[in-house]
């Protein structure tokens, strides 16, 4: 692989690439794009990020130029989610994928993304899998594209069956044949930070699904993106001799009324555990709602999790890609409580299957089982060994900087097409 990529260096000889990154308005979706974008910046390439207008602060705060596109109106989104209480977990995930990501979000974003392809003139589009507008906008403009994984697996025929109708509408809006977006989605090359031993393969939403195998798939390249740093914690609390438990349910959970109670429930469940607990809630959450805070616990709206992992004995999370992979990269065993997205359940299952932790299905109600699960994770060395094995797999991957020749090779396809 490395020899193949090194041969692509010649694309930079004429002044570098213009690389457009495209994401939906979620930190868990944007986060995996950031290391790739920074590598491009460091090499002198021109980088911009297309994202919803409301996500501007996150993009500029990460150090990138922001090119905005539209969101569907809150009223339109509200109509879709109004039926959520009557849906099963699987039905809700199908609704979000097909109606929100692939239809409402993508159709709202497409006009501006089409203009960006013309006005900003990228040589390459790097997208996260749930931002479908750039999938068809770049294809319509003849611009090569690359997908960066935000899950342990990738979108395959099973997921395609859920979004096919929405993608056909999107293709037609971009003056493509109705089936074109589906074909591009399956054939797109992909970058991932997931080692092969952890990979979930092609993702599906239901256990009963048995999609046909597809041989014509895009290439998959694996790179290491996590760089261990020296631990840094808030001011001392609790007993410094006790093991540190890091708790993070991501940046979205606290803003969802049906799931926000998990923070208080977790604090109370772990209050008697002989451990120090560091919990982050996400910006905008009123930590005052959690008082009284147990003596063994410290609550912060935000703390850099890469600065916690080196000191943590265990991690409690909801199966979000960022926290799950950060814990695995650091060799820290975890207890995973999936909450509201199908990939969270997939990540929880894979963590358990590689013996790097325990999955606790059941959402907020499962928090009562946290103390027992943490005692198992802390006391049984097999979990630490499983997590360490995954950390070794990740460490053995090429550094993310080595993806540059791949990006340059893909961008050269645009150069050739324009000649």
C-alpha cells in the first residue's frame, strides 16, 4: 500500500491541492475528518470545510475556513421526529438515516454544495458518510471523492436498502441518473482509523437483514489518528489512590430530554464505588442540575479526552465513535451503554466481542448495572488485556500523515479530467 501511495506525490508539483471537507452538524461526524484536514494543511494544501451554517463555530474553532450550506427548517425536522415515541429503536434509526440524513439534510444542503463545487473548485472532496449532499454534488461536478469512516464498519448494501429511495431523489436533483448516487456510495474509497481486527464490515440495521454481497466496492485504507499525550486532569478530587473512571456520553445526549437523566443516574450509581469519577457533559449543559455532586466525582462540561485516557483505568460511554476509539487506542477497557443510534450498539457489541469491555443494553435504565460492570472490568485482567491488544493493533497502523499520497493520487484524477 505505501509504495502505491508514494508514487502519487507528483500531484503537488504544480502548487498543491484544494481539498474540500464536508460534514453534517455533529462533532462526532466532524471529528474524524479533522486529523485528515490538518495533515493537508500542514503539507501546504488549501483546505475548507463545508458544513451547515449553524456549525460555523465548530469548524472555525478547529482552525478551518467554513463554507456554509443550509439545514432543513426546525418545523420540517420536527414533523419527522414527532412520531419518534411510537417507533422502535430500529425504526427510529431507519427514519433518521432515510428521512433526515439522506433526504431532508441532503436536499437542503445540495444547492449551496453545488455552488461551492463551481466557485471554490476543489480538486478533491473528503466527506463523512452521513453527509449525502456532497456525494452527489461532487459526482455531478466530476470531482473525485473520499469517505472517512465515523463507525467501525462502513455503509454497504444493507444500509443502502434503507436510503436508496432518498438517494434516487437526490441524484435526480443533481441531474444524475436516479441510481447513480447509490453506485457512488458503494464504490467510494474510504479512510478509517479502525484496525481490521475491530472492523464490523458492512453495516446493517437489523439482525434479520442478509444483503447480497457486492464485489465492486471502493478501496479501504487504515491509518492511525490518535496520538497519546501526557495526562492532564482537573484539580484533585476524591482519593488519589483510587482508579480513575472517565464518563462521557458525547456532546448530544445532554440536549435530548429522554436521555439527559443518564447523567444524574450515573452519578448516583457510582457514588459508592471506590473510584474517582470524571464526567463530562458537553457544552451548554447546566452542571448545577446535578447537585449535590458525590465527593468521588468531578463534573466538567468539557475536558480534552485525549488528556484523560492515559490516566483512566476504565471508560464509561454510549458507544460514540470518538470516545470508543480513543479508549481503545489508549488500551483502556470500557463499559458501553448504547443510547440512541444504531452505530452505538454496533460499537458496544464489537468492544465486547474483542473482550475490551462490556456492553450494557437498555439505555438509561441500564445505569443501575454500571457498578457491577465496572467492578468486573477493573478486577478481571482479561479486559485490560483485550483493550491492550486493540491498542497494539491501532499502534501498528500507518500514521495519518501517510494518507497524503493517497489524497494526492485521487486529486490527480481531477487534474487529468480537466486537461
